[in-house]
C-alpha cells in the first residue's frame, strides 16, 4: 500500500489551522489533528498484552 501522507505533518498542519480558527471549526480541526497524531504513533509503543474479548488486559497466558 502506498502512503503519500505523512501523519505527523498532517497533525501539525491541522493544529496550526485549529489555532487560527474559532468555535466548531476549531474543535473539528483539533479532533482531526488528534486522529492524525494517533496514526503517526509508533506501533511499537502500543505493543503490550492484547486485551481479551471483554477488553481486559491479560496478565498470563
């Protein structure tokens, strides 16, 4: 899959637009920036015990 977007760059751009906006547009842009930031996170940071079907973290296998 070709990814032509840099999530970190997109998150920063959305936050800059949010800083210059007001009201509902500002909130929407902040949410957009947070979504891009989530995509930019290093997947290795999130490697831990996978939750079970009920959403609880497993402590043993």
